[in-house]
C-alpha cells in the first residue's frame, strides 16, 4: 500500500483527465455516508476488459464467474436486459440496445480515497501501477468544468404524455385482473451532448450538484457510464448478504420547514409504504433461494433517508448465505432487483416488455465491484453493487437513461408522470437541460 498526497476532488479531476481511451473506472460514495459507504475506488490501467453477451444466460454467468476467480479486482456493469434472459421474461419484440449483458474490467491495482480518514492510497500489485501514475495524479491540474452550458438539444422521450398516461391505466387494469401488484414503469430519455459537453464534464456537474452514495464514471472505450445512484442492490461480505431497496421519493424543499413537511408526507404516505413493503416481501423471497433457512431478516423497514437533493423510504433485508453459494448463484436468484421490476417479478417483467418500447440497456441493471480475499490491503473482500437508477450511458455523443416509478392500484397517472421527471431532473441538469 502506498499513500498519495491528494484530495478526493483533485483525484477525481486527475482520473477524468486520464480517461478517454477506455479502462478508467471510478466508483465514488461522494462523502455522502450511506449504508457504510465511505470510499472512492478507482482503476486506471486494467489487466483485461471483457464484454459478455450470449443468448444462453447460463453461459454468460459461467464466463463471469471464471473471471471473478482469477484473483483480481473487478469493476462491472450488468444490463437489465440480461435479467430478462435470466427470468425468461421476454414476451415481445422491443427496440434493441448496444449494451453488453455484462461488462467486466479487471485490475491488479486500485486507487482509493477514504472519506472517513481523508486518506488516498494505492493498493494491490505495486509493480502493476503505471510508472507515471502517481506523478500524473499528484501533478494533475485539470480544471473544473462547471460553467453553464447553453444550447444543448432538448431531450427526447419514448413516451408522449398521453402514451404514458395510457400505460399507467393499462397497468392498473392488469392489477385489477390479478396479473401484478406493482409494476415499475419507465420512460427512456435521450439527449444529444453536442460539441461543448463531454462525459467527464457531465460527471463533474452531477457529482457537484447531486452527490450520491453510489456514483460512478466508467470509460468503456465505446461508451461511458455516468451514474448518481442512491440505491444499493446488494452487499456481500463473507457469508453475509444485504439488500436495501428504495421505494418512495420526495424532493428536498426550499427551506427547513418545507423539508420537514415533505419528509412527514413521505413517512405518512400509505401508497409509498405499500410499494416499499411489497418489494421487501419480494426480496425476502429472492434471498431465501440462496440463504440459510430462517436466516433472512428485515432489519430496517421504510426508514427515512435524506440525501442532498431527495429523500427516500429505504428498507434493508439481510441474510446468511448457504455454504458453497457463488456470486453468480446470487445473481440468478436476485437479478434484476425487484425495486425496478415490481411484483410478482416474472409476470411483471412481461408487462414491462409489453408497455416499454425500448430495451432498458444498463438502466435499471447494476453497477458494482469485487475485491478478492487477498492482495488489496485496506479493502474489505466481497461485492458491492448499486441499482443502476439515475444512470446514463453515453454512446456516440448521445446520453440515454430511464426514469420511472412503481405503479399501484392507487397511482394517479399525472403524479406518476411528475415523479418520473423529478427523478430525471438531476441528470437533465447535468446534461445542460435546465
């Protein structure tokens, strides 16, 4: 382990300055302090990079597991549409996506900033570091690109207002028929970045204005991932696993009085609590497939969690994994996360297929990292994954992301439409769409 005299802010700038040719991955808790998240973990010079896509999802899982057993750290993304293959949920033809099922970047060395101790250090194979890395990071003087951008093209959506309202009403009819109890409906937005906006600038602006505990910037060579996710999908340490679904959202108010009113409104909302509880039941069932009998417990139910720009209802479910359970077994049981499908999962995913015209791609999938048992001092071995909400993929100068929410029998279509754009507001602002 080698310490570096550099702040988190300067480290981010230095890492972004090194990006552009693939291989740079940044997973950043932004100092928010949520569910024990307190690190910035980054890789710059990967040993190897893989894009896994197969018609047979079991083949993809097998290839992924083999990569995880090589004793290297990994940063990875998992497409929502891979979950459709796992669940055999596809019930119609949707517009496709260039997103790989699984993207994996393997590293033998990582750069880490600990927000709790305000330390930055290198960990892993010291000989594996680029010889110029430390000097480049410490000496980097890349400027912050926070200036306001005008003239960015407006967003395009896969739903018109009327089409979205009709889709909500269709879901409510499906609920009346007993096909689903809750369906997470999303619309896909796209923005042309134009010539003055870059993925690096988008991430800088998003991180400054909307810091999130599971933020990410991943340069995948042919595309960029920029995320401000507040939601943990799952965390695995030894034989312990936890998942923390979000259901229920309100904005921060203009002042403390309005904040208290909005938070009380969320805590008192029967609809939001019902949504959250339904997903907790779904995830308890999913965890039961890979955890010891009687070893699954709800440790938090509908707790209020306040973030810089939004507040949420968050629950946490924990379990003890059965002996010999591999990570891909956990994926098979839990992916995609129930908070972005609805319940029951398979039938509800079929309804989503029928209503959403485009493949979701990475949106509503997962972003995560793996640390092996040995070789990376100061880092806890295991897995940590976020749900890829408030997450965009930038490919060929076009930023694409999905936003939405859970539709229940009590949903007001107009309110659901407004809530979707509340969730889109931060991403659109970072892209220059005020």
